[in-house]
């Protein structure tokens, strides 16, 4: 990893300062990383909603694991996965929507 050993100082108004800080926070970046990425024309992407999608995916995974455990124990012989498939489709659609906005 490269060592950042140079400093750049800029002047801005109070409003500009606040605006830059809010934007860095919104992108979940440090001020230094945000300013560097902006200045170097690097793409900054914010994908709101991923936390909820990840939570839903984990819930679906837990349900599948429970079904698999019961099946391996011989305590489950028939499974109706309609609701689980519906949840999976909804989460997959949410991921697709987020991906479209990121592009």
C-alpha cells in the first residue's frame, strides 16, 4: 500500500466545508478519501438499501439451513418452498434495482 506523505491545503467557505463533509459522510468515506476520489475523477457510488437486502438474504439463508437440517435428521419429508421462493425473488429484484441505479 502506498504511503500518503504529502499534504494539500485548500480554502473554502463555511457552507462549502459543511457541504463537502456531508457529502463525504453520505458516501461513507473519510474526508480525505472523498476529496481524493473526487479530484482524481474516480467513480463514487452509494448503494442505499444494501443493508436491508443483506438482512433479507441472511434470513432466507437461515430458513434454508433449518429446512436442510430437518431433512437430514429425517424430521422433514415434504417442503413447500413457495413463500421462500417469493421472498428470494423479491430480494433478487431489489439487488437488480440497486445495480441499475449504480450504473
